[in-house]
């Protein structure tokens, strides 16, 4: 017998969004209703062409394949060449995943990381990168350049996350910047995993439909040098195709890593349902609905950004993606005070402190409200 009961569980931190409950209650009291611009869940309809593909594949009595159907993997390969400038992938180098958050959380463990290993993530970042390291028992550190790390930490780096376009900041890393990070990681024998789920949503200089440059991928030859060893790119259809409820994403890159990941996921039963695989195939082969959805977000962004500025906020970075990264102009207001001022207007936003210490003082404002709700927010901000 032991003197104390055995502890169970991973002892992960509380899910951060629970702290928003009082601010949500305040916002819900607004006479014209709440405008929720916090988490960033899509609100527009899933394209009918994708819904039809899902329905047509609904008779699925057998087990789906972990690696994905041949047709889906061909669609992923074609999409990577057509939309991301990554030609020459084979169907063996890609795999569907159950959304991208699942992948982010489990990748360190599936790559075999353990205590003493280090996962590097961006300075301001989606919190699941840290959670994935904790699940594997590894350490996590924040850095945007591996030269920032001391020698002891550098020697133990096994996985480097890059997120471009970034959540929450909307930062886009140039091909040159990505190549530098890849070269640094390869010198350490570390894997670079690039979370690129906002890549279709570039604005300004990165808005392809307006004559801008395509957001670079870590698999782009300008970054990889034509060698995909130790490189993985993750992409999600949640934002571009309104498929958040389908949990539809994929991974592409290093063929040797992919082979091992497919095998591990077979053992663990991490399988995308067959109807969802069919829907993904259709979505990846159809560019028209992506352009239409991007146009909606572009219009919402163009209305919301000046309204935030009129409310006394500076919008920083936000060059791509579904968020505007803001802080009060000329003051050091606490993040939660800013969140509270929005809540008083019936608007819910995301606290910057959820994304690391460097997010203190900031809020993240999502573009994922309906046109009517975005217009309501604009009216309130302009009248404040």
C-alpha cells in the first residue's frame, strides 16, 4: 500500500476560454444582441457542393482508411501544386487528419518526443502547441528565431512549430524567413511543422485575387531547397470551406516521417470518417467556393478594421487570416479591461493573454460574424 492515492490525468491547464464566461454574460445583455467575434468559428453555410458530396458518401458500412482514399490524396496533391506552389508531391506524402487541432496536440507524441526534448513555438501563438508538448512530456519554449535559444535548449530541440499566417497576429513569414528557420532546425536535426491553415486568406500584399503574392509554404522549393526531409505542412479546410464541423484537415511533407505517422495513427485509430474524406476531395477540387468565401471575409475586414481604429485601437500585423490583432493606441491598458469595454458594447473578443506573455495588452477580433452582426459591431464601435 502507498501512503497517498495514485494521481491520474495529464494535469493540463484549464481550458482558457472558460475565463470568458463573465464577459460573455455582460455582452449577452446588450439590447441588440451579442456579437461574438472571439473564437472565430465559421458562421456561413457549408458550400452545397460539399454537402452533396458528404450526403452521397453517407452509405459507409466499412472502415475508412487511415491514410485516406487514393482519390482524396490525389486531390490533396493537386491542391498543393495548384494553390500552394508545391509540385511533385506523391500521394504517399499526404494524409488526412481529424481537423488540424488534433494534429497539433498529438504530433509531438507521435514523433516520439519525450521528457528532456524541446518543442519550439512562435512567441505569440495558439496555446495547443504548448499542450502538445505537455502531452508528450516534453518542454516547450517560445521563440521566432532559433538563434534566440541558449546552447543547452538548442541541443535538445526536436520539433519547431511555425505558424504563417499566424494565429492570432496574422503575421506572414516571407520565404526567406522560413528558409532561415528551416536551415536552423535542420542543423539541429529537428522537424519543422508548419501550421498553414490560413494560407488562402491573405490580405493586402498577400491577397492573390488583388494582385498580391501567394503566402509561402514551408514545402515551397524556395524554402525547402527541393528537399522535404524533416518538413511537414498542416492545412485545414475549416476556414476556407466552412468545414469546421466536419473536422477536415491534412498533413503533407517528408515521406519517411509520413510513413511512420500513418502507421502510428493506424494503431491509434485516428481516422477521418469516409463521408468526410469524400467531402474533402470535393472541396479541394473546387476553387470557386473558396474565392466566394474569401470575398465575404474581405468585405467584413474592410468594414471592421476602421471601426476598431475609431474605437481607439491600433491594428498590428493582421496581414492574413481571420483575425485583427489590436491594442489600445497610446496606452498600456490591461487586456481584460479592453475585453470588458468590448463586452459593454455587446461584443465578445479574444484576450491576447491566451496566446502567451507577449500577447499581454492585446485583443484578437475575429472576422467570423455574419454580415449583419459585423455591421452591428461596426455601428457600436463607431458610436462609442
